[in-house]
């Protein structure tokens, strides 16, 4: 286990928002939400969570590590698929309760367990009348790999992988 880097505790709200002290504010479950974007394009790739150890490993290695809420374990992005994430920059938001990673993705370039480049491959229609069902529209949805072959799990891209992850 990598020992987390301990920063001095902030003394005030100004310390959190305006100083150089890194003092991440984990939620009640010990997690921080992480927005992940492509370093080259700025495209949103995924949203994940880090606990203290995942954050410490990410900082120490320069490779993205996350906490799986469904499996309740630490994981290094790409450990099974080969689609690793090299962190180019890590930012925190104004009150240090969320992170933003800019990454370069290895392997096939997919970041989603469904085999797609981004987890955000469906658009919700806007300005539609209330009452009717909304039909999602696929955008940038081409698969970069076959999830069943990579994860060796039938139905990996049909939603069952997440509960198994």
C-alpha cells in the first residue's frame, strides 16, 4: 500500500480555495468524484471515484487508479483491458471536493467498459415536450474493442460487468 501524502490541515476556507495546500475533502464514504478528460482534445471520457489510496497511487505512479464502488476495491485503469490512463495533469476544484484528470489513454484508446472511447456515448434530447419517453441518441459510439473478449465475461457490455467489477 502506498502511503498517502499528508498536507497540513487548512486553517480556513481561504486556505482551501486560495492557498497551495492540497487538502482533498473526501465525502462521508471516503470518496472523491473524478472527471476524466482526454489531454489532447478535452473530451470527457469518464467519471469515477478515488479514495485516499487511489489518489496516493495516482500521484505516486502517474497512472490513474480508482475505487470501484460496486466491487469495493482499488483498481488501476487498464489492468485488465490494457487501456491504461497516463495522467498528464491532476487538478482539484475550488473547494477540493472533486478532481479533474487529464489523461492519455493507452491500448486501444477505450476508456469505457463497453469498449468505447468515452463512457458518454449517448445524448439525451433537449427541448422535448414533457410526458413522452425520451429516446437516447448514440454519438461517438464505435467500439474500440470487444468487451466480452477482453473481460472474458459473457454480457460484459450489457451492464453485467459493472456489478461484477
